[in-house]
């Protein structure tokens, strides 16, 4: 029984997004009932392709509207914690909280025009169709129904390919500058943890140089971008006069009171346990890798860039180190709370970082929340979750660092830098429509 549970857990649960799978299952029913695969060889019996796709479209849209109503009901329940769970919570037990309602019917119609979902007769609505519909609904919600004030972006896979950097020719660059021009603040919230500006400049130079030379931005808008590295450990602000266009901001200017309570001893103890667990994995799984210990992180990286650690070994390592840390009683702060950490599979490596992106995005919300966003840091106000959008690629629950941002902001889940570009175009479109 135990081992069966472990197999189910290790192989399935953390690799499924239950909400998306559930929506996919609901859409599969009209797909089976109304799509007409025989139409390609049988044009008799008054069969009409456009009628069948219209019918599928109508049924899919109805389902999305029903889910939209269920999300509204769930939001009412989450506002009143003492009430019984919502129907959605009973149907999808892992569902979290929503910061905005989701216009799913309109988002479906938008994506159907782009992806011809209802015209397909052999391929049912897929995981990616549903993921993109949810992204569109979230963009509609933060623009048409609200006001977006902060967009945060993950680095690897979101802004550039894994391990690469943001080059001047990247189509993401003008789109991020456009956000700044519209006074939307930008945070690059990456796990990549470096203590010096030159390393971040190396990864982000295409964007930083473009901001420095842009004639479209006012000096104040140029200060609308910050880099939050190591999940929530190193903050850099834009600084036109600094050698790498970035200036490191001392921790005392931006740590939230909770973060300031994480003791150095607690952090070191947690990283020691993580390091020991990672060393065991390198040995037991015979990984072609070395341990990289930093002041706020510890990782397993390939011994040589040409070597690849198998995906299964990366996942096993994440789950081992995560469980070991969860069960350990050391690594506590002054209040005797366990210092938060994030263990994740980075695609080629595994890292355990102190803190996670929920803290990183939260710091951005506080930094830009005060009216004079150019320096006083965690001031009076903070940008609210429903005014924030985090864009990232890692959202499957175990060891996915962008997933953590969901507790403090709305999110969009992309699968490649090309999808980020499409998403930013959609966003600009919705923002433009709102203005006109
Ligand atoms: P992200 O996608 O921007 O969050 O970057 C994740 C990648 O950054 C990881 O897969 C690592 O390859 C790299 N990285 C470099 N330094 C660190 C660190 O200190 N912690 C976590 N990841 C790091
Ligand atoms: Mg990433």
C-alpha cells in the first residue's frame, strides 16, 4: 500500500495540474459527442462541417461559462473561510485561491478564434488549449476588469531559452519597454542567484542596454524595473550611471519584517541539511554532477556543460531533498519557524534556494507600492495581488519555483519565450482596448 502510494505520488500527482485536467475532462464530453471524424470520408447524410464546429463551439463555450460561475462561487467561499468548501473545492481538491474572477467564456472564444479548437475533429481540447485559455482569462481580468500595475517575469524559459541570456534582438525587449512606457512596473524574479551586477548584466544585457538608450522612457519610467535574484535574495535596481546599469540594493532596504527574522544560523543549518541530501543523491543515483554551495542556495549541477542528468534523476533528487527538509526540525528562525525554502528541478540542475518566488514577488509589490518608487523601498503601500501578474514556466506543484508566486499574485503559465511574446502582445491588446 505504502509503495503503491509512493509510486502514484512520485509518478503522477506532482506532474498533473488538477484544475486543467478537470477542465480538459469536461471538454472531452462534447468533443466525443459532437465532433464528426467521419466527415472526412463521408459527406452524405446532410453532414456539414461548419455546423459541427459551431455546435462544438457552442457546447465548449457553455462549459467554460459554467466553470466561470463555479469560480465566482469559489471566490465567495474563500472570502468567508468559516463556510463549507465550495463546489469547485470538492471537485478539484487542490484548487487554491483566486485573486480575480476569470472571464472563461470570453477567453475561450478568444482562443478558439486563434487556435480553431472547435474545428478539430480528431484532437480533443488539450492541456495546452486549456492552459492558454486560463492565461487569456487572467489577462482579461487584470486589464479589462482591473488595472495591472506590476508584471514580474521569471528568467530561464520565460524570457530566454534555458541557460541563455536576453539578447538585444529578442522580441521580448521592446514589449517590456512598452510596459514600462505604460507605467506598469517590471520585476525580473529569477532563481539565478548572483551577488554581483556583472552576472545579471551578462544574462539581461539586451534589455538593460535598451532601457538605458530608449528615448521613449522618462527617467522615472527607467526606474520602473528591478531584478530580484536567487528567488528572493538579491535585489538590484536600474542605475544608468553604474558600470553594469545595475546597483545592488542592501537587504536592510527591502527585507520584509518576516524575512528579516530568518536567522543566519537557521539558513546555514537548512542549507547544510540540503547539501547532505543532495550529496547522497549524487552518490546513490551516480549523477554526473557536482555540488554548488552558495550563501543562500545549494545546487547539483552537471560536472561538465555537455553532460545531462536524466530527468527522472533530477525529479528524484528534488523530491528527496524536499522531503528531507520538510521532515527536519533544524533550520529555524528566531520565532522557531522553519526558514522557507524552494527545491526545484531547473531542467539541467536542481537547486534549493532560501525563500521562494512568493517572497520575491512580494518584495517587488512593496518596493513599487510606495508612491516614490525610486528608492525608499518597502514604504507605505504595496501593489495588490490582483494588480500583479507573474509570468513563468514552472507551475507543476512539486519543485516548481513559479508556482509559489500564486500565493501573492495572479499568474500566467507559458511554455517558451515565444509564448511570452504572444502573451505580451495579447496583454498590450487588452490594455489598448481598455483605454479606447
Ligand atoms: P529561473 O528560471 O530564472 O528561475 O532560473 C532558474 C535557473 O537558474 C536554474 O535552473 C539554474 O540553472 C540557475 N541558477 C543559477 N544560480 C542559481 C541559484 O543560486 N539558485 C537557483 N538557480 C540558480
Ligand atoms: Mg524558468
